[in-house]
C-alpha cells in the first residue's frame, strides 16, 4: 500500500523544481549569451588590425592583376568571423569547455594565429614571415575542422569557406612577397 502523500510537502517539492518552461528559458538565455561571447571572441581577433597603421606601404607594393580590391576584405572577413563564431558556438553547445576543450582549444589557437597575421604583414612589413605564419594558420584550421567534424558536422562545414579564403590569402601573401623582394 503506498504511503499517504502530504499535500504540503508535495507542493513544496513541485515549487522547488523549475518548470520545463523555466529551464527552457534558462537554456535559451545560456545559448544566446554563449553565441554572443563567441561572436565577441572572434571579432576581437579582427581588432588586431585596428592597432596597425597600414600607411602607404601596401599601396606601393607591386600586386598581381588578380589582387582583390581593398574594399572587399572587410565584408568577407565580417562574414567569415560570423561563421567562425557560429561554428565554435555549435561545438560549445555540445558539452561546453568540459567536453570540448580540445576542439575549442584548437579553435582558439587558430584564432590567435589569425590575429597575429595582420601585425606581421601590415604592421612590421614582414610578408615572408607572415606567409610562414599563415601556413601554420592553415594547418591549424585543418586540425580544427577535423576536431569539429565528429562533434558537429555543420560546425566543421562552416569553417570550410574560412579555409578557402585563408588558402587564397596565403597564395596572395606569397605572391606579394615574391613580387616585392
């Protein structure tokens, strides 16, 4: 025979447990805050360019005929940083740092390398070293894509345009270096 239920204590247990609506809202807020943080982290990498004075140096370089116009880089990188942030966020949503420290760690390493390129190339005028650094960045992006794939395939695929753009940028960097030495 089941024990009689005290309505007062039963109601207290129910009141102390969050409803599915409450946990759903907390989860939604947690995810929105997470996505916002990943966007801020990714766009922080872009700020490395804000501290570098390009001056006339780049304008005076010999450039290949296929060199994109300067105005194109800002929109392309903005879209890529958004895609990168969403990719990292999707992986983060699968267990956070506790479960995804290796894929997210690789992501942060490649992001740091991304941020380093602008000061090397534009700030210090070292296209050869910037090219070597970009080759390392390329390898780190590949490793990040491979680490993201088993966690979230959409996240891995979101990094493919970034990899393609960095491949193009590396070839452009190499060409500029060779044309101007």
